């Protein structure tokens, strides 16, 4: 899988993703920048990238504006090195159109807006 790292992501998280054989992309790789959430997620869909973020405000806008996204979003509420291995231990195959929230004690799953219509 390919993930865009968005927000204050520690280097340990990127190393854990690479160790799990995933590809990491940084915000510098996007020519257009972030901009509005709808355009940003459309750009990620076009590139077939998923999103790993620590930005709660971005996710709040996504749900308030009911912006559909066909990929996977992982929200890191726990940025410990063990967060990524814990995610893939619990869920070896992540499901599209889902938000995975990693906390210190567990991984929560939520449908993204527009998932029911697809």
C-alpha cells in the first residue's frame, strides 16, 4: 500500500511502515499542496494513495462536509513506534472507505463519509 504522511508524523512511524513493506510519501511530493480537503482527497484518489494523519481538524472537516474518499485513512492518536505494527496485527487487510483511529489502548474503525452509497 502507498501512504501519504500528513501532519506531525514521527520518523519511527515511517520506518514501521517501510518495515511492513508499504511505501511512504511526504507532503513535499505533492506539487499542488494540500488546499481544500475535497481537492486534496481527490488528488490522493487519483494517485491511489491512502492517508496517515495526526490532523484532527482535517478529519473533522471531512465529516462535517461529508467528503467521500475511496481510500483508507489512518489517524494516529498514539504516535508510538508500536502503533503501526499493532494496526496490521489486528487488521492485516485494511478496508477501503474506512477511518482507522489508533489510540494507546486500541484501534477503532469508522466508516468514511459516502461509504454507504458505494
